[in-house]
C-alpha cells in the first residue's frame, strides 16, 4: 500500500523531484521517531515523579514535586533537576512541567492551584514536550482538563496512578 502510494507520488512529481520526495519521507519518519522517543521519556519521567509524591501542605492530598522556574509551558515551569529525571525531549529541548496543588490547602509555590476534591481521574501533573515547533502552546490551566494545544505532546499524571 505504502509502496504503491510512493510510486504514484513519484509519478506525480516527476523523476527530477525523487530526491526531494525521499528527503521529505526521511524527515517525516525522523519526526515520528522523535515523537515516539519523546513519549517514552515523558512516560519514564511520569513513573519516577510518581515515586516522589508527598502531602507537603498536610491536607491529606498528595502533591508531586514543585516545578522548577523557567521559560516553559504557560502557567507552569520545568522539571526539577534534582531527581535524575530526563530533562530534554528528543528534539533536545527542555520538557515543560505542570504540577497541581489540590485539596483544601492549595497555595504552595511552584504549583498551579487545583481543585478542592480531586479523585482518581484528576490530573496532578503533566510532563509536556513543545513538539517539533519548539514552542509551548499549552497552558497548565487547560491541561488540567487534558487540553493540549497544537503539536505539544502531553503525558498526564493522575491521582489514581499514585502507588
Ligand atoms: Ca494541597
Ligand atoms: Ca508546540
């Protein structure tokens, strides 16, 4: 199927553009690979972050580590660099990170203010790659309801995943 499409494409563009088509296909395949690798590392970070939860404001709701300040996803920051996390995506750019403070107490710095009564489905953190365009279009406020924007690749961490 792909071979047929490829042949049809070559016939359509003419032999002179074969290299250009080849380059385009290689670029697309590289991009796919980078997305897969990015997704893999973001997942690895999620698993590590889930071992680092604590009820830092003593309201019986656990928080992930706070964000590290830095230019990143809107209303968020960067992954903390003190836990051996993978800090960059496969485009070699820093991952963004949202961390939410839920529960009856939610004023800790380094967190986006969450909701009073989180449940297992509630997002408590997001590891996010800016994608191929290198720009974060997403906002931690909207990521709370899983609304990643444009080509940003978001891996959500939920309360129910806390071991
Ligand atoms: Ca809290
Ligand atoms: Ca982006």
